[in-house]
C-alpha cells in the first residue's frame, strides 16, 4: 500500500582503468532523471550515466528491480 517510485540519475567514471559507479542523484520525475543523466554525461564529463526508476514498498520490505529509462556513454555491465 505504501508503494513509492524513485527516479534516479547515476553517473559512472573511469577509475584505475575500470568503470566505477558514482553517487546517485534522486529526481522528482522520469523526465528530470533522464535530463540529469544526460547532463552528467555530456556536461560534467563522466564516462557515462543512466536514468532508472525503482518501485519499493517499505511496509513489507519489497524492493523491485530497477527499470532502465535511458543510458548514456559507457556504463557497467548491469546497465547494458
């Protein structure tokens, strides 16, 4: 009943020759998450970024899989 949808932009960087996950940025809606992810990649020069959503129900402790909205640049295998 207390289901919450979170929208997140997540950057990736090259660290010691490998792609590493950066700090996630929570966004108010899917459009903002996509724009933020694109900005992280194009403007701030990260190796890549993704925008995703995730539905969670904290009352029962259920966390559904992430739903990929958009992918930019180079990201980890999980988001390909």
